[in-house]
C-alpha cells in the first residue's frame, strides 16, 4: 500500500470533522458514527485512488445504501480533501465524482515562503493592533496547514514567526477589532459602500475627527479605500453645502458610519476617474489636488524618491540626468554616486512638500514656483528656530 493510501486509511479510520468555531480541520479526534461508515469511506477513497471515479449507481448497488448516504459520504471525502494538505479535489460530472489534480493556481493552502512574505508585509504595515496581528497570523497558519509541516520546516517557521511577533509594534492609532471599537462593522460597511457597485455611488453618513481634533458629521460618496504608510484611507466625494469636494479621510478617524438615505445627483460616471487619481504621498490635507512637481535629486535619495512617488497612479519619472560635473548624460550608470537627476512627479503638493523637505540637501525643488516659495519660507523659519 502506498504512503498516500496509508494516509487515507489512517485519516478515514480515525475520523475527520470540521470545527466551525475555529475554522480548521481536526484529525483523529472524533470517531466515525460507525465502523461500517469508516470502512465504507476507506473503500470509496481507495476506489478513487485506483480508478479515479465513483458513481451513485455503483455505490447504491455495492452497499445497498440510499443516494442521501452517498451524498453524505462524498461530502465527508470533500471535507477531507479541502481541510488537509492535498492537491486533489472531487469534481462532479452528473452522477459520477472524479478525483482530479487541483490546478496549481487554485491550491487552497499557503506555502512557507508565501506565509513568511505575508507575515513580513503585515508586520511592516503596523496597521493592526498587536492582538489583531496575532489573531490574523493564527488564521494564516491554519491556511498554511501549519500542523502538517516536517520538523525542520516547523522549526524554521516558528522561529521566523516568533521574531515577527516579538518585534511587532503597532502605530499610534491601529485598527482594533475589539467589539467595543466596532471596527469590524465599520470596515464592512465602508468596503460594501465603496465596492458593492463599481459604477455607482452608495452614500454614507460618518462622524469624523480631523488632524486638529475637530469632530464633524459628513455625508460621503466612497470612491476607494487605500493603504499607505501605516494607515487605511477612504477616498470619497464629500457633499458640501454648495457642491462637492473629493477628499481623503483616515479610516481610524471615522468614529461612526452608516448608510445614508439621502438622494444625491452627483454623476456616477466620474467614479472610475476619481478612483484612478494618484494617492497623496503623505496624506496630510483632506482638501488637496495633484500638481506636476519637478525637483533635482542627489544619491542616495534618488531611489527613495522614485519608490515614494512611484506608488501613485501617475509614475514618477527621471527627465534629466547629470554627471558629477553637471554635464547632461543619457544613462543612470553615467550619473554615478556623485551626479544628480531631475525628477518629475504628479502628486498632492502638501504631502509631497513634507517628504521633499525631509531629504535635506539631497533635494532641490524647481517647480511649481509656489512650492519653491513655500519651502524657502519654511526653511528660513526652521533656521530661525535653531538660532534661538
């Protein structure tokens, strides 16, 4: 008997059931309702392994059981295949069920590299409270069939995850799914209102506290939900007293959300266009519009600038390159570590200015003129602070 057949025999003899509370399979805990059921399931599994198919007609003729019993047995086999580390699945073809290989891109379980990559991404985002991070990792572990790993992989995975757990630090305003916070319901409503209909708006009423700790009630038409730099943001059209305004709101600052009964005539045809607008590199202003910005940039800030602004829908691009003597060159290699480049971006000026000023002497903004004047003014004010 092959190792696969031995595994099927052990699992079906000892029992497999699904724990609805924790959402995972339990093996060897619950006995089958009867020995005859266990034997029947084993024989069905062996039939699938050897011939590749089973049918209702064969089942009822061989066991003298009803079609309903056959369906229960098929359900038990499917539950085993879905809940254990296997690349097989049962496909129905009328009254016949066939054991087929699950396509590589539809396998239900995560591999170790996938799990660790998701762990690092989630940990570096810091968007969740630590307790929520731990619970989400438990869910991912179940998806990865953690219990079935070989010892050496088990040890490596445990050590990597322990490192992620020990070093995890949530941000100042993490998303917390504690029932008292109503975060789960809030996110559910926001996502349904935003993506329930890709072509039309679903108005919502929210209570929002801005960066200056001022709380107000707003009616919004959600456009998209975006993650950026430790926070989730809702991009929405705000219904103003005299019109509409497309703004950005931090989700953790939304304290209450409900579907709105207000009927609005804002054109839904603009929803896809608004969703395609670039997201602010640093979302400090709710009322802001993207502008073309150009600046000189020196190493090592060049790569950081392209990464920071290239995440927007409008890609950042290098439009000029210079070597160490200020001569125009054609390739990045000729720029070297002593040259510089000129970069053009299209982004929101308030957030972009904050990032650009943070690069010190590695960045010089050249346009628009209004931003150049603002930066000069702020740098002069900063210098005076240090002269005191």
